[in-house]
């Protein structure tokens, strides 16, 4: 544990993801915190992601001789020590200067993987050179600029990235009003009050100025405020409202490894994606940052799993804060979960150590939960382990 995380957390080591969340809020100025924590418009979708997990209880069996439960899974052909992967988050260096590189290093320390956003503040080459494992790459399908996409994919392959995650739920940006109220527009709006708020976080401000990790380095090589604004403007200009399944099919044809489509919230879309030959589906609503008044990801996960019917791997993100949340997601058919905000909390509070700390907290909670449930392995989890509000198992209700 780093000195900064102890300073922010007080005299006690963090016990939960929520502890890291509180520490991150203390570490970041309101402008940066709004970017990490905010969602679209009234933030109903964001809240529904969290609430969806509360609608399920866990079945408990006793005297099952659990012993040491097996948490390991395989995703995209890669063995992982637990079913938790770091989701792609853009502009992560704005929360902590170690950014996406620190997150990837934390992931491989915990024997899992990080999905690096094409909106990262570290270049693909920097992350490839700074890590030992083959991590995974996330791309927005900019159909109006296939030449740029092809170049980005070749760079990712050359840097050693193994699997591709194509994010399809951002034809335009959702309206994140909490960010806009705090000045996180394009370009950011700095007022005397906001400058003062940043100054009250001197450690954060010093590192931001010193390391300049606030530019999307896969779009612009230069650093500094002007380059940062230019990179975000480029990212916005590349967004493609006319994006179609043809664009996904083209991207799939350009990549030589496993391809996952991220941002699927409807079983019919999952069927189409599988018919195009993708290797995996990520049930995701972008952490509630895009479509407002959407439903929670856990609410649609069973339908997507049924539509895919074993023809592709299914992952899920959104609202995961506890080991019990992981159990519920896996019981409803997910192969593994992606976490975004939780690892950013850890990163903001304690750099790579903090991000690894969040993963290890989730590992310990998952381990303990399986023992208390009487379940020997995450591979055994299915719908029979869940109880709804009517105390009838999902499997029984389905029949």
C-alpha cells in the first residue's frame, strides 16, 4: 500500500471498493471526480446498473466440503486467476499520472488482464513496452476513417495486444451534465473557482503538470494543454452516427486475434454479432454514460446469454462493486466481469498499488462468498444459485 492511499484512507487499510471510492473523491478535484463518477443526464441508467444486483439473493448450501474454491477462468483463450478484467476507460491519466500503464501493470500483477482504451493517455507502444503480458485493446469503429482504424489496429498488434474489444454504443457522446457543470467540456472551461478547487489538491495538480498525462496519446503524439484539447476534438470528430454492422464486420476482418463486441444490450443484437463471427459479447451500457433511461446490464444479461447459446463468450460490466455482484453475474451466464470505476478509484487513491488493491479486495470477497454458499468453483455457478424476491430460483421460475 502506498503512502498516498494511507493518507487518503486514514489510519486503516481499505476494506472495500467503497473505501477506495471515498479516498478517490478526496484525492481528486471536483472537475476530475465528475469525469470518473458521472453518468448521462439524470443518471438513471447509472443507478439501475447498481440496483439490478440488489434484486437477487444467493442460495446457501452447507456441509458441501468446499475446501479451496477455484476462481480461475479462461477469457479469449487466456487463463485468468479470477473472473475480473479491467474495462477500457479513457483519459485515465487525468485521475492519476500512472494512468492506463499503471492499470495494466496492476492487472498482470493480479494475474488478469486490462483492456486498454484507444482514448488512453499512454500510447499503445508505451503500454506494450511497460508490461510483460499481452493485454487487450479497445477500439471505437470510426467508419468514416477506415485508414486511421487500420493504422491503429496494426499498431496494437505490433505492440503485442492479443484481443480486440470493439465498442459500439458511442455513435455520439451521451450528455454528461455533471461533467459539464464542473467544466469538463470540449475544451474544458476553467474559472477562478475551478482553478482554486484544483489547487486544493496540490499532489494531483503537481503530478498532472509534471507528467502531462491528459492527452489521448494514440491520436496526438504531442503533450500539453493544446494537444490535449486537439486529441479530444479528434476523438469527437471520428465518432460515427452512421455506424452499422458492416463497420463491425470490416473491423473483425482486419484483426488477427479474438474479437469481442462491447456495448450490446439487446438479444437480437447479440444474435447478429455472433452471426458475424465475433468471439465474445460484452453486455454493457458504457457505465450509464451514454443512453439515459436504459436498463441495468444485469437485467438483460440472461436474455443475451440465452440468445448467444454458447456460441461466443459473454462478459458484463456496470455496477459491480462487490464479490457477491461477481457471483450474481456469473450465475446469470457471464464468463467474467469488467470493472471500470472501481479500479479507477484505486488508481486515483494509490496508483498501480491501489488498482491492484481493488482487484484483491474483489478476489477475497469472491473467495469468501463461494465458501459461504457451499460452491466449489466459479465454473459451477449457474441460475440455480440465485433467488429472486419471490424466493424461487431462476432455474425453477424458468421452467
